[in-house]
C-alpha cells in the first residue's frame, strides 16, 4: 500500500536564498489565527491521554458509583434501584464497623513501623562501612520477592507446630507455641509484620537518595557548635526529609488502606473476620454473597473517606508551612 501523500508548498525568498516548506493539507484543518491554532494543537496532543483517562478511570469510576444505587446480583447484574439504601444499611452494619476498625489498625500500624524502620535502615545505609553496597542490596531484597512467595514463606514461619517463630520463642524464652494466624488476637499483628517486612524498602528507596544530598558542611558546623548526634539528626537531617515524609505518609496510607492481596493471601480475612479490612469486605460482598450493589457502596465509601482524609491532611500540612514561614 502506498504511503499517504502530503501536499507541500515551497516558498523561495530570492533576496536571501532561503527555502521554506509548508504542508498545505494539515494547515487547512487548523484555524488561521496563531493563538487559536496553538490551542487546538495542544488539544490534539492531549487527546489520547484524555481518551485513555476516560476509558480506564472515569468510566469505571462512574459505573461503580452508579452500581451502588442498585441492589444487584453479581451473577445476573440485575436488580431494582434502591437509592441510598445500600449506604444506609452498611453505615449501620457491624461488618463495616469491624472492617473499618481493622483497616485503620492495619494501615496506621503498618505506616508507623514502615516509616520508623525505613528511616533507621536509610540512616544506617547512608554511613560509610565495608560492604555497604551489598548491604543496600540485601535491605531492598524483600521488596523484590513476589507477594505470593512472601505470604507462603511467612505462613510457614508462623506455623504453630514447626514454624521457626514458635521454635525460636520456645527454645530461647520457653514460651508456649502460639497459633499466630489462627488466633484473632495475633493474626493482625502477624500480618502487619509481613507487610512491614515487604514494604519498608520503599521508604528506604525514597529517603536514601535525599540523605546523600545533605551537605556534610552542615553536620561539621553542627559538631563545631557542640551539637550531639541527636541534635544533628533533629536540626539537620529531619528538616531535609520533611517534604519526603509528607509524601510518604500520604502514599503509604493510601497503599495500605487499599491493600487487598496481602491479607487475602495470608489470612483470607480470618479468623472470624479478625483481619477483614474494607477491601476484603468488598470482595466478600461481591463474590461471596453475590451482592454487587453493596460491594460498590462500600467501595464508594472508601473512596470518599480517602478523598476527605487526603484533603484534610494536605490542608493541615499547608497551614503548618504557612505558620512556619
């Protein structure tokens, strides 16, 4: 097939000897005014992005919100319009209250431990010592292991009969073996340990490059002034990491709050819903109880909760920066 032809107009300036080539076919499609032409050109450039955003984000979002107003069966996707009944039912449901409490427990505990462990490891890896590059690779290795493999490894580690956790605790401290993943009181802490072990390298990856850009002269000047190691950390290191912590807190909160796979693989939401978070509740309503409308309502409530929380968090951060200035 012959390639498409483009009409070309040649303009020759006899005095200067310059030659200008202009395409006539495409110029006819655009207005003659230069400013308007630039606006249309920008629109055509971003048109693929707009289409992809509409197809893969805007349409599924609007469709999910619309489903929340119907009492639909998952198998048939048919049912009556019930308005806000799904929201009213689940706002007063003990399942939602339990799942919301578990989600906050899971998210806040994982966030705090992630930031603390990630900061300590980043500070350690920022120091100069033999084998530092090897240590950096080993510290990030847990982030590279597939989640399915990580969950299987930790299930074996927490096994009440032959797991290494119970073996170590019983032989070193004489403690009675614990059914970590079968006890409602220990299942969530055990899952949080797995989540922190997997995701703290993300915090290290974000903080370590920033630590390497802090000028050594600042630490030297602080030492001359008699500042202790803690004072240097508070007065020099933390101010340089503040903007990253703002982003990390927001991102890690959203990631952990929406995390479905970790708990689904490790505990499945059990025992007796002790580790059932909101994403797992949505899955149970959708596929376990075949209630699409209720699942969509919980998902919409999750979206609204994260939006409100993110806006409030950013407003508090901006207000704090304004006061500090």
